[in-house]
């Protein structure tokens, strides 16, 4: 390049610098003009090399913060849509006792067993028949015509034993009806605690959402003051949306628990508020005391033992079955040849020569052995289930005590201390919000522990019975020889 060309470029750049200085003195320079002229700045002599370098730099031009996400439509819908008064646990229990269909089924099974007991002890009906002998011989009306009466006389107290067996099975059905009642009430109470807990969680998540909304406003104010970045604004929006989702999840869980609870109560109604409190006197249930009570008073054990007594009576009943009954026959009619009224008598018994009920006796004895094993199985199952439920109960109780006595009060005090410090201008508002959200989340955890404690306490006190919409159990096996026309 020639010297003249270099001098020309120098003069051109010098004139450009002079004109820029004059323009600056006459009018302010915009951000875009400043960036375009950056190549003439002595502190930055290199011109921009790409379009990306022409964009505004942070601090050179104010950028609007990201918009706040819109409120989801489902969040604006109310959780309680019914105008019915609030429900208590007592009102729900009364509703379940009168409307749950499984309780009606259990009572029907008692009546069914009582009907078998009545039927098994009834005396057989007599037989009355008309008899005409040698009718038509020689064109006559026959030799003898009359009525014959037959009556089976049941021996060896068979009817009394059959009735006693079925009465004992009816007692077992009564224990199973009590078992079903515990299942319904335990399920209802557990569902009530869960629904009440969700109702309180909805309120807490509403407070958490308000905290997130306050955090968004605070972050925008800090951003306007140049004390927060774009990233902080995006994080605030994320936390806001997560708080909305958590609230909607809590509302959805409340609706689910409500419909499960009201189904056990045997009703159909829209969600209404619940009256009650999860907190209460925290008393530890001793495991050994609970186990002894369970193995001695549980309706499952008592029903199994009543069934064993019925099976032992059944062995006695089947043992006397080969003893023959006596069939008495009596007839009264007209002897047409002798032209006199005559009587007829007869006596019949069945001789147990080949069939002396040996197969059924063996079956009855096997049922006794099976039922003794069933009692042992139920006891061990209850012991195992109590160990599982007690572990959850004991852990929940430990958490309830810790949260109730230390964690929640300390968290509340920490929040209040920071709030007082903020009012004295010693801490910033974001620190207060952070302490507040921590307090709300600890309260939510506390409610979950309360629900677990209440639910498992109900389960242990109610003999570990649940399944309020399951059909009532019946005797297995049936408990009588179903092949005979008359139950025995």
C-alpha cells in the first residue's frame, strides 16, 4: 500500500472522529450508534466483526423481565362445590353403619346360618299314602284298600347335634359380622384422617403459593433496582409454577380421598368441608399389650375358634350317622274279602352293613385338623401384620412428637425472628420469604406424619381389620356335608 493511501485513510478516520465528537456535543448518542462507533473508540479500537456483537450489552439498555406464567384454569376452580354442612367423623360413622351394603350382607349371613340350624333340627315329615292291594283280580275292587302312615324316628340325638353344629356356625357368622363392622369403621376412619389431612395440606399449599407469588414480585423489584439477574427471574417463575402444581395435586388428592371415604360410608355426595383435628393426645401403645389383645379378642380369632367347635360337633354328628333310624308304618283300611276293617303295622331299619359313613367321618376329622391349623395360621398372620403396622405407627409417633415439640415451633420462631429483623432493616426480605417457605414445608411434613400416626393407631385399635367394601367372609370350607338333601 502506498504512503498516499495510508495518509488518506488516516485523514478519513481523523475526520470521522472529529465529526463524532461534534455530534456528541450537539446531541446524545443512542446505544446502537455507540456500538456502531465502538471501532473508533481509543479504548476499543477494533470494529465489530459479527452481527452478534452489535446487540445491546447488559447495562447499556434496560431489558424487560420475563412475563409471569398465566394461572392454570383448573386452579381457579373451587375444591368445595357443595353447599352441604361440614361433616364430622361421628356423622360419617352413623352414615356407614346404616348404608354400607357389606354390613347388610354380614347380617344376612347370620340369618342364613340360623336358618340352617332351624332346618337341621326339624323332625322329618310323616308320609301318608293310599294302598290298594290286588285291585282288578276277578273283576273285584281288590283284597285290601286303605291309608298307610309312615314316620321316621331319628335316633342317637342326630337332630340335636346337627342343630348345635349350625348354631355354632351362626356364632361364627356373628363374629364375622363384627369383623366386617370393624373393617368398615376402620376404613372409614383412616379415609377420614387422610381426607382431613389433605384438606389441611390444601390450605398450606395455598400459603406456599402466596409465598411464591410474593417471591416473584420481590425478584422483579430487585431486578428493576439492578440487584437481580434474568436467571433469578426465571427461577422465580419456575418456583411459582411448581407451587401451583403442588396446590393442584393437593386438591386432586383431596377429591380422590373424599370419594373413597364417602363410598365406604355408602353415600354419594359432592365434597364438603370436614370438621375435626389431626392433633391429639400422643400416647404410646405397648406392642406386647396390643399383641395379647389381638390374639385374644380379634373377631378373626374368635370366628376361627367358633368354627373349630362347630367342626368338633360335626365329628360327633357324623359318628352317630350309621346308627339306623326307625321307620314306623301304620295302616288302616278295608279287607274286601273278609268285609272287615283291619289295621296294618310295620317297623323298618336300615342295616349299616357296607356303608357306615366311614368316608364322611374321615372328612369331618380332617376338617377339625385343618381348622386347628387355621387358628394357628391366623394367629401368626396377625402377629406379622401387627409388627408391620406397629413399625409404621411407632415411627410416625416419634416424628409427630419431634415435629410437635421441636421442629415446627423452632421453625416458626426462626421465621418470626427474621420477620422482626426485617422490620428493623437488619435482613433482606428474600431471607424472610425463604424462612417462611421452610416453615410451611415443615408443617406439611408434620401433617403427613399426623395422618400416618392416626391411621395406624386406628388400625391397631381396630384389630388390623380393613376393607370396608369387601364382601364379608364365610366359613371355609362350608362346614357341613353339602351332598345330603338335608343339612346335618
